[in-house]
């Protein structure tokens, strides 16, 4: 192999690695966005669960009125 062949091979390798790095960074950014969206949805669902549990607890507790048996 001549020096020119080595230089060309190294340039191709650098180009391939640069492209792969750009793809990986893009994928990482997309996954970070998806994770943030999932966490937001999870928080909203957790809030809804807490609200529904509070409503259920209030609906299933026995009523205590002001009426007493003397």
C-alpha cells in the first residue's frame, strides 16, 4: 500500500466514524426526548391515580352524621 492508499483509507474510516457518531448523538437526543415525555406522562398518571384513590376513599368511608342514639 502506498501512502496515498493509507491516507484514503484513513479518510474513509474517519468519515464513517464521524457519520456513526452523528447518528448515535441523534439517537441519544431522541431517546432523551422520549424519556422526558414518558416521565411527564408518568407524573400525570400518578396524579390521576392519587386523585382517584382519594375519591374512592372518600366514597367508601362510612358516613358519620350528627345523629346519635341516646
